[in-house]
C-alpha cells in the first residue's frame, strides 16, 4: 500500500519563546535587545520588520493598497516589498541579495539586510549577533556552484538540510468535538491545537521545513476535509497530538503510541522501526524536559491508520489529573512540550539523514 493510505482512516478519533533561535540587535552604545522569532529559510535567518525597526528607533508599516512596506527614516521613506531585489528611497537604490518574503503572515527580511544593507543605506551603526547561526556547509562559493546540478537532482532528499522533507501534525478533535474534558473545563481540542501550533512554528523557524496542520483553528473537520489538508503534503512523518482522561485522578504523564506490525498490513517492517525510533526520540526529549513519560506502546488505534508513513500518537497527559491539568493549561509548559517534541523530531531527522545513501 502507498503512503497516502495512512490517511484513509487515521483521523476519525480525534514552529512564544524559542530560546535557542535568537538574535541580538541594537544601535551602537545601546543595550542589545533579543529577538527570538527567527525563521530559517534555505539556510538564511529571517526577521520580521515589525520586530526589528522599533529596536533601531525606526517606524514602519505595511501598505496594503500599494503592497509595499514603508520604512520611515530621517532621510525619508524607504520601501521594500516581497520578492524585491533592492531597498529604495527616492532615487537611491541598495541591492538586496535575499529578497524579503512573507512567512507566517509577516514580512521578514534576511539577517544580511539587518546587519549590512539597512545600516549602510541609512548611515546607522547597528550591532547584530546571531545566537544560533545556521550550520555552514563548509564549502566555498565555487564549490557550491560546482554542486548546483547535483543539489537540484537531490533536492527532494536534502530539503531543509535534514532527513525530512516536511512534517504533518494532527491536533485531535476540534469544533463541536471537544475530545476529553478535564478539570475546570480544560478540553483536549484546545490543548492539542495550542501545542500543535507551537510545534509547527518551531519546525518552520528552526529547520525551515514545511509543516501541514490538519486544522489551525477551533473548527470541526470530517475525514474528507482532513484528507484535503494533507493529501498533497510532502510530509515524511506524522505526529498526532491528543490528551487523555480517566475515571480516576491518579493516572498521569505522557504516553506514546505506534502501530503494531501484526495489526497493520500496510505497514512495512522498516516503517514500523522508524515509527519506534521517532517515538523513542520524542519520549527521550519529553523526559529530558522534566515531563513524566509512561513509555511507548503498540496499539491498533484507529487514528494511527494504515500505510507506510512513520507515525506516532502522543497523548500529552491526563486532563483529569490535577498536576497534568495544571501543566497542560499553562502557556509556559505548553511551549516547553512543543520545544521537547521539536527536539525529538530534529534528532530523528538527523539520524534519518545519516542513514540515507
């Protein structure tokens, strides 16, 4: 069976602060200010203009009529727009090697724009430091040109510089289906969606990989609608997020599920092993973040479906347990969980890359 068969039955039940991805910016003589919403795209760090300009004493705004971003300076108004190759102020132009682009609904510019083009154009002295620079390939410019055609032929495998082309995330339930309802009215649909959003943002920011969410808001989806969201996705793994409830308060902690080989006829032994490896990476990262992990279990759960896509269902905790409920309802802990899941995915991606020919 093909990988898309996984989506025929898997969903009937049903990326804040990102500390390591950060930069510091300031004008000369001023205290550096930290920005943590840093996106990596094709090896280049991108920052939102709306975040950068106030730190430099500048104003800016997106003009939805002319579809340009206007930067107000002492010398006049400078203009950039998505895809442009220059920064313009009146009749003055400055080339931009990396064009601005919209990422997650905000116009973002490369770090070269912030530390080089913008200060040179406006006569500013800007202090800039990337606290988590993207890894260098170690090749010279000439070597990179020599490898151009090889890269184009292998870009499917090398996208993002890791062993994954993309990630699919399914936050369980939604809309009129709240899923489990815990103490003080906390619902599974809300917890799973918030952690999914944070995790998706972390993946896009840190790895530059495409992420597909089966839902990005609180609405109901039937199976066909969920399939439409992921049918064309270049996803190499699927992470399903849920939370649990119990008739007793004692059960606590996260549990990870994968499909048992004997109950999944479309599941190859290699995919089953990758699912287990992914679950181990996720579990280790959650445990390393100080969260209780009950281990990995094999279960023929309907949301895990069929097919050959490495898949892990993560039950984030018990909404009926007071301690778990408090953690899952806390924004900082939700962020901590998302960061741990990201670390697990990153480690799995790196190990998968090492195994590729």
